[in-house]
C-alpha cells in the first residue's frame, strides 16, 4: 500500500509535530525534509560546495545534533533557494514518498513540487507572533540566548526568502487543507489532520 501525506508550512507552525504524530498513528514512515536542507546548510557552513553536499547527502547526516539551531535554519533557507540543490534532493524525497506502507513528508514544497499527486495535502500555519513564541520556548529550553523579538525577525526574514525564491516557493497547493494552529492545542491540531487522512482513506475504499 502506497499512501502519501504531504504537510507543508512555515517554520514553527507545528507541521513537524503534526507529521510525527500522524506518522505514528497510521504507522507510516516519516521524513522531515527540512533536515535535508539543514544538513546541506551545515556542510556548506563547514566549507562544502552546496551542490556536492546535496548530492552526497546520506541519511546518517540527518542525525547531526546541531541541525535544530537557528543558525542551521537560516543556512537551510539559503541553500534551499538554489535550484541545483533542490534538484539533487528531489529524487530522494519522491522515492521516500512512494515507499510501501505509506509515508508522511513535511517541508515547504511537498504538496506543490515533490508530491503533487499526494493523497492528502495539508498546509499548516500560525500567526507570526505565536510561531516566534513557540520557537523561543523551544530554543530557550536548549539554552538558546536569542530573544523572542530576534526570533520573530528571523522568522519573518526566512518566510520572505522562502516565499519569494524562484525555485519552489513556499505556498499552499491549490487542493491543500489549510490548518491554522494559532489557537489549537497540539492534540486538536493532530486530530484535525488525522480526520482529513481518514476521510481520504475512506473515499479511496468506496
């Protein structure tokens, strides 16, 4: 059985949390595609060529402990704007998406570019202020020193770059379900995603 769930959205909107929970619920494989770009960005920061880093990426590279930092997020956004880097990672993502047993992929261009034929597409969003608050709490728990205002500015800059880039800009697919998590608890957001997937599965069995 091949069943693909594409979950897109800006940073700190909740798509990663929702994706992991959905994958666990349905026993689907999960891929955080943002980690691919963060890993490439980390290699570039160490002096690697962006395209060579993308072409040589291995799943083991996604286990690096520094990929969740704010610096890694900015580096990811910069390399993700390079068409050659995106092209090098497309085949990997598409192969993962159509693996047997079902797959959940979260990122910024899954429903629009990587898996336009995905059975379910979600676009997860939240207000800028709420996203900054969540990211600040996340980073502060790990000892981060950035202020909430600095994180808000970083998020807005990253959003601008992601939306304005020529290669696969951040935007919802025309047939994606919009899921605004600003006022939702984690459980409520996850339940809405699960309901959408179960509905699609039921339609497929009709």
